[in-house]
């Protein structure tokens, strides 16, 4: 009975098919509905995130923004009352970047477009951005001067006092 109705009204069938295709395209583009699942999209960031989530401390939050890795760190290891907080924060930032480089697979981390780190201390906030290919090199650098020159050349940092 349904088949007879559909064969008598082919324009209605075409309209239903076109409308369902339209809904599918809008749902995947706007990321809503049953047609979109973010966990099924494969990016290099997702590969890095799988390794990071197992080994990062509790005060870190790591997530992907497209193919960009974002890490938010609530800095607990530095005391609140310090005379020279800025060098200590920059040292912690370098240590955290090196930690990310060591626990991630280097061939996957190279393909991540940008790595964004947001460090929060009660007196200061640091926002750092670098590319994945540059953060990989921190895993092999040992000398403090080499690390410092590499970070100066490849990392952009914005600091905000509270």
C-alpha cells in the first residue's frame, strides 16, 4: 500500500530525499543532531590527546580545538608569595612544554597545528602558543641555554597580572 502511494507520487519521494540530505548537511556542518559525533572525527590532536589523558596531572585539562591542542593548567606547585614570580612561571611553562613533548608520540605531535597552553597562578596568567613541530624538539634538548633560545624563537607568550 505504501509502495503504491510512493510510486504514484514520485515528486513527494524526491522531496523527502532532498529534505533528508539537506538536514544531514546542516547537521554535520553545524554539529548538531544524530548525524554528528565528534569522537569519530580523526585528527592528529585526538591521537596526542589519548596519550596525554593517561599521564597528565590532576590540575591539567587537555582538549582539542579542531586540530589544535589546548592545555589549561592550574599552577599549584609555585607558592603564592614569591618575589620573582615571572622567571618561575616561565621555567614552569618550559617544563610543562617539555613534559608534553616527552609523553606524546613525536610523529603525531608534529602534525598538530598549534599547541596552546593556559597557565593560571593566583597572581599571574600565562598564555603560550606554539606549533606542534616546534614543541617536539623540546623532548631532545638537554642544555638550558638551548632550550631558552628555542623557546624564544618558537613560542609566543602573553602574560597577564591579576
